[in-house]
C-alpha cells in the first residue's frame, strides 16, 4: 500500500505546482512607437509595455508602462505607469500610440 501512496502523492504535488504556476503567469505585450510626435512637437520613441496578470477572469490586473525617449534613444525623457483593473488599456499598436501620446505630460 505504501508503494502506491508515495508516487500518488508526488503526482498530486506536481499537478498542484503546475496549476499554481499557470494561474500566476502573465500576459505581456510590448509596442514600440517609432517615431512618435509628442504633444510638445518633438519627435521620439515610446515603448509601451502592457502586463496582464492575476485578478479574476472578468477583471484582471493590468500594468501599463510607457518609457519615453528622444528620436535616437540616447536620452530617456521619462516614464509613466498605470495600474488598472479595467479594460481601458492598449490592445494594439494604434491604441498604444494614442496611450503614449495622451500620457506624455504625466511622465516622471
């Protein structure tokens, strides 16, 4: 009987670890807006990163990060971060471009 319990316990433990790993994985999308004209008229590059994780299936937690650079990426112009549990986040490169443009003055 003990010969069956130990392997069975190991299998159950491995399945539990696999399920836990799958539940905590993140979906990450990266969009590069090159070139982008900022609201102040300068041209540069914005890198938009969208991480979807955790939460519930109906309302996942979303982290949107935008890194702003000058045209040749030699100077970092700032960063903007937004945590959200809504569906108001960029879902393609056009929405990422608009998101980066709209939050340019919110960067730090």
